[in-house]
C-alpha cells in the first residue's frame, strides 16, 4: 500500500508542476492604442517618411485588427 501511496503522491506532484508553467503562453501587449498608431502613421506620411501607398497599406492593417 505504501508503494501505491508514494506513486500517487508523485503523480499528483508532477501534474501540479506541469500546470504551473509546463506549457508556453505568449501574450502580446501593446503600449499604444490604434488611434495613436494611426496618428503616428499620418505624421510619418505628412513628414515624407513613408509613401501614400505605404500609408494606405498600414492604415488598412491597423483598422482590420
């Protein structure tokens, strides 16, 4: 009976440990809002940093998300 108890305790311990970080979790956190990104994008266009086509492409991507 002791063998069974020891084995059960080990299994429970391993399962508990695997639930606490055994898998990978990735969370993307953005420090800017979509509105701010659009404002920055427009400023880049107005300052000649990007072209009109680059602006439109990126603007559509931002609005899609």
